[in-house]
C-alpha cells in the first residue's frame, strides 16, 4: 500500500479541518476608511490618505522621502529615468528575478546586463559584477530575492568605485533590514511592489524611497505627467511643470488612488508584527531543515538583522533522495501539505515572459542593439542549476502560523525521503 499522498494515501495535513493562514489579511479599520474615502469624493490625486501613507512609509524605511505609484514595475522604470538613465546605457541586474526587473530597462531603451547569482542566496553574485561593467554601465539593480539579501556592502562599494547608481528592487523585502538600515534606504532609490501576493498589498500598487531631494522631485514629476511637485508651486513659476523652461519632463500618469492608500496605511501597521512572526518561524524551520539529509537551507548573512520573506525557499539535493527528480519532490510535498511548493523564477536567459525582441513596433532594434540585449548571450550556470535542480519555494502565508505547523513541513520532507522508492 502506498504511503504518499501523491499516490492517493492520506495527506499529512488535512487542510479542510486545518487550513493554512489566508492571504491577504484585512480588518474593520480598512472597511471604515474605505467608506470614508468613498463618501468624501476625494478618490485620488495627492489626497490626504496618499500623503499620510507616503510619510509613514518613508519613516518606516528610514529614507527622507517615499512616493507611491501604480505598481512595482513602473517604480523601477521611474527610478531609472529619475537617475537619468536611457538610450545606450547599460544596467546590471541578476539573472534570477521577476521579469519586470529587466523588462523596465528595455522600456527606457537601455540594455539589461544579466549577472549570475550566488548558489546559497540566489541574489546577484557580487564577485561577478565588476567583470560586467563597461564604459556604458550606469546602474545596478540588486534584487533582495525571496528570503535573502543581496550583499549591499559589496554592491555599494563597487557602485562608488565606478560611479554607478544603485536602485534596490525591494518587491520582496518590505521591512527587511541589513545591518542598521532597511531595504530601500541603502541605494540611491528603493522600489517596492504592493501587488496582491506581496508582503504589503493594496491589490496593486508600488512605492519608491529615496533620500536624495533631486531624485525625489524628479520622481514626483515623472509619476504625475511631468507636473511640478505640489508645494513647489509658490515660486516664480506659474506653469506648473517640472524642469527648466523649454526642457520639461515628458511623462505619464502613474498615480495611485486613495482607496489603495487606505489599504497600505493599514498594511504598514500590521507589517512589523507579521514580519517578526514569519522570521521566527523561518529561523526555526531553517534550523530543522539543516538537520535533514538532501536539504540545504539558504545562507543567512549575519548582516541581515531582520529578514522579510516573499517566499520561503530551500535547496534540494536529489542524490540524497535516490535521484528523485525535483519536480516529483515538489509535487509530493505539495500533496502532503496542501500548499503549492514551486520552482524559483525561470532564469531571464530562458524566461518566456522576458522576450526583448517582441516589440519591434515600439523599439528600433538594430542588429547591434539586438545582439546587446539578446538574453541568450548571457551565461547563467548558477541560475540554471538552481532553477532546474535545486529550488523549492512556497509563499510566506505558510510562515504566518505556529511552530507546530513548521514541524509538519519537516515531517512531510522526511516522509518523502523515507518513501521515495514509491515514486520510481
Ligand atoms: C512583483 C515584483 C515586481 C513588480 O511589481 P508589480 O507591482 O507586480 O508590478 C518587481 N520585481 C520583483 C522582484 C517582483 O517580485
């Protein structure tokens, strides 16, 4: 008789009677304030809720300014534009990330340069950055992926040495802390996503953080059709536009609504406690995973003083599981536990959602430019190995439970280990 749930046996966890914590989380305060906004008629455009959120978020991150925007994709694009990056420039990004990190570079006509990651953090390999720098390089976008941090000390040093901008992609890292600084307050700008699956959410949404007043003003103009930041309009100028006469900024509308701002104000209040619970459970789970054959926990750098987890991740070693393919391992684990255990992002040099050549109507792609941006020209052996052979990832909602719930994850892995002959 089979023992594994993937073969029809009883799963280790009965999610009917014992479900995993739900995401998103919300309460009466959201309801109350959403109705307030509804009845006020002030649904958007630099409203009081948006201003309140921007102020609270800047304070929380420890940067001088925060600006909310439509999502965590345009925030990256606007940050690049605010740093003056565009046609002909190169921007360094990790090969393992959500496609948006690189796609926005194409959207501003610059060239994404893909760099491999480290095997035990899956973040950009700081030792491979300098070899990717050319006279055209203008910026680095480190991504603090899943439950890890890019090595910000090394990255800031390289950036300083070569005169590069650093835009932190913090879509996974609301509240994560490197030494005494929160993610998003270390580089020139931080970019955050508030999409539904992220650690803070308004359904959709994003924010930028910076402590540079020039970048801030430009960002504010860029997200608001090129308008001059409010409060700046009492000077000599009456036209309301940002920039020098005859040199205005052409931009679009990337604003959020007051409804989103309400959701974010409340999400931010809950975040510290949620992060603390997730981090405690993750530390506990990692300490147990370290004891299991065939499982390697991620390396947590001592400089990560508080971790934030978009996904909890670990590394699978199939030779210890009698060569059980990782797809079967993940499927078997999914069946035992009742939540999805998935692979990491597909490396950008083989990702179908990252296809730079598919916009010929928008970009003038010359032979030379195509060669430069062609993702296939980048060699990313670590990204590829992690994706194809090692990665196991699940959403952070699972970490919002008890230590006992972490024990069952370990039990499920042990159960598969002991019964992997069943899957031959
Ligand atoms: C989610 C995400 C983004 C984009 O954010 P959206 O709000 O979905 O546009 C960018 N980078 C990373 C790493 C992400 O996970």
